[in-house]
C-alpha cells in the first residue's frame, strides 16, 4: 500500500453537514487544502447523499492525479427518490433527491463504488472503506469484504478497510481479515483512549495502517466550553473539565489545544494520518498551521503528571512530529 499523506481533509462538511454550504465555498475549501499541503481527501456517498463526492470531484478536476490521495466508502448504495419520497437527514441538509440503501452484496458494493467514481470524476481511488457496518457484520464476512478484495485485485482501489466510530468492532475485523487500513473516528484522542485498548495493538501486530478522524471529539477539543459536543452529543461536565484542564496546560507551554489534539494520535506508530474536517477555508488554514505547530516534548509528561492523560499511554516524541502533508 502506498504511503497515506499525514494530513487529510475530512469532506463530510462538503455534503452540507448541519448547515448548507455554497458550491463556491466547497471549491474554495479544497483549493485552500491544496495550497496548504493537504494530500489526502476522505469522502463517502453518505455525506450529503453524494453531494460531497460531487463537489470534491469538481474541485479535483484537472489536477495531476498523482498529487492527491482519495478515499471513499461503500455499504450504503444511493438511489433516486420517487415522487413524494423523503430521506432521513442524518445531519445533512439541502441534499440531492436521493435515498440510501444498505447493500453489502457483491453487486451492490461494485455498483456503489462505480457510482462514487462517476461523481468523483475518477477511474480509481486509493482507498475504499466499508462504512459504519457495525450492525451488518454477517454480510461483511459473507460478501462485502470479499467484493472489496476483488476490486483491489482489479486495481480499481489501491487499499481496502473499514471506517467507523467503534474501535472494538474495528479491532475484531482487523484480527480476522486482511485489512490494509482503517479510519477510526473519535476513539484515539487526547480525551478518548478506547482504540489504544482494543484496536491499535491489533493493527500494530497485523501491519494495518490507522487513519484518525474526529481528533477534536465533535468539537470539545476545539473549544472546551460548557455545552460543547462530545461523541456527537452534549459533553458531560467532567469531560468538559478535563478538556479545559488540558487546554490550560497547553497554554502554559504556549501550545494551542488544537495543535496538541492533532499531534497526539501520532504517539502510536500504527497511526499514519489525521483527517480533520472544515466548514470554511479558514478552518483549513488553521488546521494546517496547528498540524505543523512546534510542540515541546515536555508538554505530554506534564499532562500525565496532572492526571489528564493516563500514565500507561504512549506519548509523542520529537521523531513523531509530522513533517508535512
């Protein structure tokens, strides 16, 4: 599997996540990502029922194909909505008239990827993930993963794996199957260690690469205030206080909390990339700046000493500092 760029753009926002986004803003977000050294773009049919893929595809058009890495996802096939039909929003608004259908059959996987390639304007993608399949594991083992393996053998995709929030399920899938890469969202961060216990050891043993999404834990590690979101819901008071404690220590070292949140996942050697999202071009610029921020090695032991990080966790070293996108 070719190396995955260490800084990626999560493209859910391009699908009108939570609020509408003008086409011009979506295009500017991708343009800004290229200008600031991002090399990896992660999307999915689920994101705005294809809108994210369409916008990303238009923004990639004309660029040298070897200048970027793209991942998309399979598991939910899209279909046109009939007259009077509606589709649950799933947090996306003002989306095209399409519906989602779970389809983990061989033909469904192939058709889903073919449609994604059409929307993206590409003849291949570097990575295809089975998306949020934690409630569909029998079909994964019976048909879906084998279908992805066929597409990899045909060189339609370069690497295959899984993307989801549940690190325990990911760990079992990595143990059982020949998985190249997983995208784990929100479970290996400054506030959440569960992937360290059930996923990362298996990935290290099996040689599976890990891409980390949700490094800001739905916003709490971007702005740790009462009422902030954590794991897609309201953050518990004690979690807010821990995030604020981490932010205070970071401030004492002259380090923005976002910079520490982006750096910390690289403490584990299986982690190869982080993919923060962006709702405006300024977010892209800020994340690039935070990604490259120089962080004193002494910050991490200070967090452990105050009980803000568990003492058995690995800590980033100077050698893990990302050198670029």
